[in-house]
C-alpha cells in the first residue's frame, strides 16, 4: 500500500480554509463584543458588530453549501465511525494521543480514502459539524433577527437562552479549533498534515 494518498479534493480544502478564516474572524469580533471595554478594545465595538454580522451570514451560507456538498459527493460518510469496535478504537486512539505519541509508539490508525478519520475524530467532527455548529448559527441568526426569537422562554426574556447557547457553542468551537490545530501536528511530521490541507496529499505515519 502506498504511503502517500490523495485524500482531500479541492472543494474540501477551499471549504476548510474559508471556514477557518470566518471562524477566526467571528472569534476575534465576538470576544470584542462580549468583553467590550472602551479603554481596551480588541476591535472597536461598532466595527466588530458589523464584521461579526457579515462573517456570520457568510458562515451560514458556507455551512449550507458544505451540507449540500457532503450529501452530493457522499463525503458525509466520512463523519460516521465505522463498526465494529468503535468504542474500543476510541479508547485506543485516546491513549495514543495522551501517552503513546510521547513514547514514539506507531499511530494506531491507518488513514484510507474510504475512511479519512479515526473513530474518535469521526465522532468529534460529527458532533461539531452537525450539532454544535447548527446551534451556534441558528442562535446567531436569532440575534441578528430578534423578531424571530420567542418573547419569553421558561420565564426569561426570549433572547437570554439564545445568548447563553450562542456563547457556549462559540466557546466550544474555539476550543475545538485549538485542539484541532494541535492534533494537526501529530502526523508523519509536525507539518505534514497542514501540507495535506493545501495539497490534498496525505503521508501515512
């Protein structure tokens, strides 16, 4: 079996980097809005609000295209952990990330064109892309168009739970992105997986 496979088509790479740019933009402007301090602005409030709104709408459009492209191309299957032994493989993968990698142990999973992700990655990416991301986008749209938010929710102002969910899901995505960048260094070399996101070619461990 070849140690180098063409893993990521151009549309996935373009989506990945555009998605990353928009999320970074939303994180910076979102932090500026949430922790606004006129004396120490990360980005000036009014400007941050405009950029956040535009980037948010762009991310909604990009997400819709992502879902459609996943269905049309069949790429959605990559986000489904392949049986059997999913839990066992998740435990094995987690142990490697926490211990094995530092001992120089071989990677427990061999990437293929049919299954790009190990079981742990597939579950994590599915949760992020099909649970957390939609909640963040929907709550963001409700902030942008508050007339569609409920007036009251469990006795609270209708926008309060929207605000909490938007903040929490945004924080989860930022933490996931940080972990994602770190795990990107666990390839054959510290930079090989980043190269894959530019070229589409993946080097086996």
